[in-house]
C-alpha cells in the first residue's frame, strides 16, 4: 500500500475545510485554526489509508494534488472490525464535541442511505482537489478511474454531498439524485446520488 502524500492530504484539508460535515467534526478547537487543520489532516490521512485498505484511494500529485476515496462492501466480520478501529481513531483524533457530532451525523446519513441504496453499492466517500487546481477536470478524472472498474464488475455506486454545486459534476459522471435531506447536526441540506453501472462495453463484448 502506497504511503499517503502529505501534499494530497493538505489538498483535502484546504478543499474541504468549509464542508458542513468537516466543520461539525472539528468542533471543540475554540477557533484554533492550526489545531483544527492538524485534526483534519489526521482524519484525511486515516481515511485515505482506509480506502486503500478496504476500497480504493486514487491520488493525483504534481500541480493538481487531489484524491478520491472509495469504500467497498465488506463481509459483516470485516465491517465490524473496521468500524471498531474507526471509532477508536475518532476518539483519539477529535475533540469530544467533534467525535459526538461525527457519530450522530454518520448514523443519521447511514440510516437514510440504507433504505435507498443497495448494500452492494460502492461508496464514493471523499473527493477533494487543491483549490488552485479546481475547475480543470481533475476530480472527474480521478472518479472515472474507479467508475470504470465498477462498470466492469456491474457494481452500482453512490455518494452523499453537502454541495449543490457539485451535484452537476456528479451528474456528468452518471450519478442521479435519489433523495435529499436536512442533516440535523449541521442543519445543512445534502443529496444522495446513485449511479447504475454502464454495462454497454460488457454487452458488446464477444
């Protein structure tokens, strides 16, 4: 497993620091931007490693640092072990207020997605592109790499986004909005988007 690039971790911090979810899970730092950035760095570093371990972590380096992190379906035993490890990490990495927000938000969102999305769907967990490289198609390129793989095995995909602006990007990649809710901790609207696999290449194969 490749080590996570500090430049890419920093790009995730800078691109996602204002996202309502990441604002909520870093409560408790009393306006200390340095400590908050350090906590987000730890969180994204862990998440990238988690993706590499149980899903996919696609990184872009050079002038356009970025990453797309996916989580794939696991056996119940593996899922329980990963959840336990993640909970221990959250306790160590975040302030108590942020850790509580994390668990409450995740529980709320997971309960909604479970009623809509197949348990076999691949989950696009994190996408972030350095602000200086946004609008150049970097994020879409990273996402397409794993979508092509999902298409090959006939897997559907889904994501959740708090950014209405990003809905258009994901629609261009084949995702469609299937539900929208207001998350009660952040008091922010978010969208659940799903994509069915493109099986056209499979269908045309001899």
